[in-house]
């Protein structure tokens, strides 16, 4: 293989037998190895860590705050960086309790990791798969650099149950529709696939040493955010706390998950994003559990694998429509409309509440992600890529595959997407999923005194009742930036002219 096309050497992620049967006396392949933590900030059920400890006599651990990523962030108060920093601190403390120092470094990971491997005399670097195109290119660079000094990069499946070509159609191609993919995924699933990778039993292989000084958040060039005020639990312990709480109410997940004012979802997405909890642990709990709550939640976890697969098989979706005929829809892309959407002042209360929740907390309820995305594209006629980029900048749990998949679903440009002629009505969505306006009032306090009957469409509140409420539409809260019915008709024309065909 030419050096210019070197790829990370990968392993299938599992031995022939369940991992619990592998003995600690396995022959060691390497004298020294380095485990490179990335989006897997935990010590339990960790594929790369498990394999390194089994296969090397002495194992070092490192995490890199990659400046290639950090330098592109526009805001020095980024909740994700602070979340990662807290997670890395807990990871370091947990490893230190086992006598294993964690080197927390800052720099270009593609240079730092090969340099550290040379410094430590590590013959191999172990890491887990990352499916994003930029990460794949980075890993290829690391593999080439290691190869030049007779070292090797091993990577493993860890953040998905099934990846790449593991779930295919009977014809041997990738699925592009979720329901048959889910059926095939479930048919393939065995307890083996969610068996945890043991780590603690091999901890004698950790390299001993003093824990080097770790950078403070400020050393990275970032400032504290409102993450602590939000009471978002961080790190492995935070993930376990949320998971335990969710299991107590999982039976009601199917009914409660669509209501943003209700504590119905797991709130684990950011922990899955940064790997402070294992996807195998979640599936191990949900798969055998009876009832529609667990079944529906498992389905959401399968969507995650599905979108990883779409990004793998169709990398053009990063920046382009999956459905080529919708690549260049005739949107006006009015900058004023986009700004109103970003700032939560469109005049549609549920949309505005959703956007303000995002801006204030970095979180947005999944139902509201669909509503807000649909509104931007199909009411305001703004290209979905602008909304996707805004979410990518603001979401704590931003994941390229899921974010892209969700936006293309809402914009009807993706695989198995919402049909282009089905357009969310922001008022009826509000009436259905926030019937008493509890969520709206939380994030749009200027509507606090509006009666329930008008909270979803405050422009319909009669003038005398506005006066009685000490409220004036257009003064205290904006009039709708567009008329939904008119915007809907324009959307149908845009998609039909682009080759969408007739409405069904």
C-alpha cells in the first residue's frame, strides 16, 4: 500500500469468543502501548483499553485537547469543551486510583500522538473508531506517522453496536430506509454484541508513574460557562446517575418523550456523544426489557447506528443533500428570517422557546429539533445547511451523523426523510405537545400572562384581552414573521419544481 493511502490498522472489535472468556494470561504482543482516549471518556467497557491491556505489558493513557478542533470554535465559552474537561478530570482521577497516570495534552492530535508514542517507546497506539470524515483523515495521518517509526495504530468498534458493513440488505448494499434496517439490526443482535469489555481485571498492565499536571480549562483558552448552573451531571458518574434515574421511568418513555415540559427522555445524548457511558451498557438494559417504553428507546438507539452507517456509506451527505434532486432548492435564504429563527423571535412561541432553550443551555428536546428544523426550511425557506451549522455550533451533544441525519430528515432531502409535502404546522405542534404552554412560558416569559387558549398563537388574542394582560403583540412579542399557510404553499411549489413529483 502506498504511504499516501495508508489507513489505520483496524480490528473487528471482538474476538471469536465472548470477551469474558479471554484470560489475563494471553500472550503479550507488545512491550509498551499507548491508549488514545477520544470520544470514549470512561474506564469501564472500553474496547481499545481492553485490547491494549490484554496485548501489552505496559500501557500508557493519553487524551488530547485537539487544537485543530478547538481553534475553530467561535465562542470561548463553549459548554462542550467544559463538559469534556470535567469528563477528562474524572477519567484521570479514576485511572490514578488504579495507579495509572493520564496524560492530558493540548495540541494537534495528529502530531501529538505520534510524538508521545515515540517519547514513551510505545510500539502500538490503541484507539476506538471515529466515523466522521475529518477524524478518519486525522487517523490516517496518525497511522502514516506511526508507520514511519515502525509503530502501528489499532482501532476498534466502540461507539456503535453495528457499524459500516455489519448490517446490509439481502442484496449486500447499505440500507437507506430505517424500518427495514431496524428489523435487520434486531435480527442480528445477540447478547454477545452488547457484552461489556472487561477492563479492571487487566489493570496490572497499566504503566505506573506520577500523574502529570493537567491543563486547567483556562489554560486551553476557554472560560467557564453556565454548565454547572444547568445542573447537567458530567463524567462517568454523571452518566450513571442519569441512567439510573431514567431506568426508573423508562416504562413511560413512549408516551412522555414528545412533551418538552415533561421529564420524559433520558438526557444521555451528550454522554453518548463523548463516551462517558457505553452504548453496550444501554442496549444491554433495553434489549431484554419488555414493554413499549424500552422498545421505543431501543429504537432511538438504533437510529444512531443507522445514521453512522449513512455517513459511512454516503459521505457526500456532509454538506450535500442525500437526494441529489434537492441539492439546490430555490430558497430565498432571507438573512432577517434566519436571524429571527436563531434568536427565538419568529412570533411562533414553540419555535422561539425551542431556540431560546438551545441558546441558553446547549440542549434542545428532540421533538423540538424537528419542529424548529421544519420551520426554518419549510416556513422561512432557509437552506437546511445553515440550520445544521447553527445546531453544530450550539448543541452540547452535537454529532455530525445524527445532526446531519436529523436536518436532512426534516428538510426532506435525506434518506427515509419526512415526505416533502408533509409540513409541520408550528401552532398545532405546540397545541399537541405543549398543551398548557408550560414549556413556552419557561423560555418565552413575555407570554407568561397569556391565557392557555392563546399561548400557541398570541397574535389572535383580542386587543382588550391584550390590554388586560398588560401585553401588546408587536411590542412585547413579535408578530409572526411569515404566515404558515402561505409559506406552506410556497414550499410545495419549491419542492415540486425541484423534481419532488406529485403530492400523495
